[in-house]
């Protein structure tokens, strides 16, 4: 493939140069230990075995080649967490997360941390050069849980000790938690200074916190609320089983906030949020029997997933019950509509009849602005992770991880190891145009994909170049393209 923000968080200081990304452990082959080193060049012809056969490191419509590759390495038993989606900001990508252990988020010697401590970087899309890279090692916990880029950077996460977000001082709010832990949300301008930053008490439980940014600079955040919380529009009477939706204007002022409430069993989770080109919020989550989305009620006979669209004032526009069990929906905006990637434990019914089997499988769907299903592709049973993105011309790319065998269009892939990665190019109508597998004898994982247009795709994960041994605690960023 071919192919901002100087961010200050706590004691973060911008550093020049660097690699990219944060650590993902790839599995050791049976009977062998892991290595912390990688080698070889991407797109090469290394071989791994499956069923007595040899499989090249890339196969299928192998017309995509790596343009550049960057990595971040953590040593020993360190853990590094990335947050996605990858934030495309003009001619660069913004990536970030938090780490705990001894990590070199970019170039240099690994930095010991008792963490979790945050890290951020901006990488040029053309050549993979680091525009800036920064991380902090400081007392307490500061975790970036989600980020979004659209004319500036929005960050959300949790913290339990005072720190500065882009020059704005934040303090954890008094709670019954020990230690106290609060939610932070902030927007930073292109100089790295905070346009605004907020701290909120949501009882120290932060599962499912996601943030999105609208074309006009508004910031939308969703997450779980387990006790009453006030985001500036009055107290929301949340209990153990509620989720919240809150929107702030570009200047940080409160626009709307509300709850998603279960009306059947006390089970409800929100998984994702994106904002389309009209400024509307698309929500995805899971529920049992019935939920109230603040003006719209959705009902199912058992466990199901849902999609809902809210306008820029938080009013419910329309929703859809997705009949599936154990299904997590990953959203990506595309014009006035949305793309959906789903990995489900059984068949998935988006209203046009079920597709899939009773086994875990992957699906990709495209929805119009009114929520109507345009197409639904079932990609097979062996998929364990799946991500999707599109470009304004209508092209779609889907990438993920599979084990054993995978049939994509006319291509049948056999894994060279326990888990391999794949990428498929789709037409605007969902037809598979080309597909490519890559990976060796170790676990190869795709954590996100971005469609950059003109046959260029940005991948985040582990195993994105040919390695001579298992990469231990490595996170990689790679640009692949048609030559």
C-alpha cells in the first residue's frame, strides 16, 4: 500500500522519531517458547504447515504488498492495550492506548511502568514516519479507553489520580470506590491544548465506554452507568443495568444526555457508537426482551442485538432488532448510513431472514441512512475477529482473523498456523472482488482496518509482516496497497 496534535496527558512529553503501536501477544506454537523479536520483510514467501502441506505467507489474490510497516514492542509479561478505530486525520493516523509493564511505545529503550499509563502517536500515512509520539509513566492510573478524530482529537477514559489533559487539570471525583476512579472526556486542538475537559463520576465502572466525533466537532460518548450520574443536563437515575448516551458541543457544552434502559431482564450493554455525515448517532448494543432508547422501544423474544439512530438532539429516529445470540456489532459510518461487522454465536437475522450456522461466524452488512438493509454477506464459521471500513466511492474492505479454513468468493484459504489474517475487497453491492490471506505458523491478528481509497488499506494488529519467530507483545501498523 502507499500510502496535529501534540498531546499532553499527565506528564506526557512529545518525543521525536519512533515506531508505532502497542503490544499484542501472538501465540507460541505448541511446545515452543515465544521470542520478543521479529524479522524478515513483509509480503515474503515464508512457509508454515497445515495438514502436512506448506502455505506461502501470502496467498489468494496476492496483489496487495506492504508499503511500510511499524511496530511497538513490550518486553517480558507486559501488557499494552490499543483503542480503535484507528483515527484518520488528513494525511496521518492517530493511534493510542495504555500500557502496563516495560514498553517502548515507539523507538528507544522500553520504559518500565506500574501503569496503566497512556500513550499516543501520529503516523504519516505516506511513508509511516512518526509525526509525534508521547507516553507517560506517572503515579496512579490513567487509561485511554477510546479516541476519535474529526477535525481534532477526542479522548475518553478513566483515572484515579490528578493529571493534566492538554493543560487542563483534572481531579478524580469523590466516590465510594477505593481508590476513587472517575471518567474523563476531553477534546484537544491541533496544538495539543485542551479545548475542554470534563471529569464525571460513573461509579468507577467503565466497560463499554466509546467516543465518536461528529463532522461539526460535537463529541458523543456511550458507556455503562451503574449509579446516578450528571453530565450537565441533570441527574440521570441510573442503576446497575443502564447505559448512557451523552453529547457535547464542540465547545464542551452539554447538548443532551439520556439512558438506555432495560424493560425486560436487567441486561443491557452498549457496544459501539459512530456519527454519520448528517451528524446522527448510530448506537449498537445487546439486550434481553425489551429496551427503552429514550422515545423508542425495541422488543425481542430472547437475547438480541440492536441498532438505533438518534438525531443531534438525542431524539430517537429509528431502531432495528438484530436477532442473534452472543453477537457483538462493530460500526463504521459510511455517508448517511453505516457498515456493520459482526461475529456471532449462531445465525444472524437483520430482518431479511437468517444467515449463517449455529457455529461462531462472521458477517458484514451495509445499511442505508433510514436503517434499511442494503446487503448482508456471511463470511464463514472460522472467523474469530472481523473489522470493516469503506470509502465515499462505495468501496468496502473487510479484514479479520480466521482458523483452519476460510472460503471467500472463489478463494479457499488454509491457515498456515493456528490463526491467520485475511483481507477482502468488496464492491458497493457487497460482492467479493478479491481476497488475500497472510500469516505463518504463529497467531496473526487483525485489530482494525481503514480504507484509504485507491487500493490502499491501513491495518493494525500483529503478524503484519513475515516473522522468523513468534512476536511476543508486539503491536504493528502496516500500509498495504496495490503496486
